[in-house]
């Protein structure tokens, strides 16, 4: 199989991450970047990379093997992925967990009707964490699973605090509670509330003359975001914000505490963790290896929609089955 020709739909943090990930995989090549902005105003990281208006994407169906859709889960992907699956083999990182079944059904219908293949909800959660939850719960049926996120930037929560009146700039970090993780590792299988598992740290540059107490109260009482957490609101200068809060780290832990044996049972612990300096660059790297898998499965005639649960690990690697068995098994 020749190089997989990758199209990037959307050129924000994730789109740029995909572009960088393509450079690290010599069996991939960038076919084009598609944006809602004026293409002449976009400077790609790859010199000479073609940039097109997203409206012109249908004219490129014969030049793209896999289209990676880099929009947001709130409004972009529910519309874009099923629409573009009519014309391309597509991948997205849709991460609204509660709406994945609905999104899957819409994309599956579009892909099957057009004879294309689509992968959805790929990244690290959903994606790699989902796989680890599945493995752990299958191996240890008598047990409890726990997922902790952070320390890392929550883009949705950061956006929410920036909408509070008086906030000029803001960023929010989700922080796992160490004592809760230690309790899980002990084998006691604790029942943990939302508040017991994570705290939230907000770093705010206020508008000049803003009411700091009102900002803090608005954040801490915000429904569906902060009201169920112990939240700390810190006010800092713009210079400190630029110096200390200019990256997008994240990560987390998937844990399964379980019992095996008969009679006097034995405690077993499974733990998987990630520590990421750049959430979008890591997510992009996951998308790229799944693009390889998509191209291989499509060559075998697969159509419709799939998730990480449906894709054999061997399809992700550049190595042949023989090489994998000799070097990794």
C-alpha cells in the first residue's frame, strides 16, 4: 500500500497537531488543509502545504484516502462527520460520551449508504481509556472501575469561565485527588463522589475594575461545571498568565480494582495512565495511527462506522504481523 493521503478538516489546535503527526509517519502524506477561514490568511506549519476552503472539499474526493475532522464536539462534529462521511472515509474525536450512541448511528447510516468507512470518538478519552476500561472490566469482572482526569486543562470549563462577566482571560485545570487514588489502589473499592475524585483550579486575569468576589462566586456556583467540585479561583496578572499558562497539558488514570480466586480472594489492580504536555498533539497522534488502520480496513472492503472497540491493534502499526510477533509479542 502506498502512502495514506490525509486531509485535515479544521485547522485549530487539533488540526495543527495532525499536521505535525503526519511528519512523524513516513507512510502518510498531507493532501490538504480545509478551513472555514480565508485560505490566504492561513499559514500552515508545513511549507507549501495546500490550503482550501472547506466548501470546496467535495472536489477532492479522489485525492484523499482519509479525512480527519478536527472540529468541536458541541456543534461541529455532530453535523460535519455524517455529512462528510457521504464523500470520504473519515475519522473524528467526538468526545461527548453521553451522545456517542446517537453520533455513531448517524455516521454509520451515512457511511454505509455511501460505501465509506468511518471511525469516531478516537483520542485518549474516549479512545485509549475506553479500551483500557474494556480490557480491565473483562479481565476482572468482580471489581470496580475508576477514571481520574488530570492534572490538565479542560477546554470546555476554560471556555465557561471566560464567559463570566469581568473575566478577561481564564484557564481551568482538573486535578485528581491523590487521597482518592490512594484509596482505590489500596483495594478497598471505595464509593467516591464527584467532589471526592477531582478538584478544579481556575486562573483568571480580570478586567480592570472587575468585582473579584462576584467573579469567584459566579464560577464556584456554576451549574454543570463547578458547583459539584471544590474549586479554587486565583487572580493573576496577564504577564503571569502568559508565562505560566500557555500550554495545554492533560492526562489521567484508568484503574480497576478487583478480586480473583476462590475462598480467600486475592486483590488485583490494573492501572493505566497518561501524562501529556500537549493534549491536542497527543490526540492527533492517536488519530494518525487510526488513519493507518482505516486505510487498511477499507482496502479489505469494510464500510460503516467503527470505534476503538472494533479495531484490532495490529492495524495501528506500520509493522507487519510477522514483525510484530517477533518484536513485541
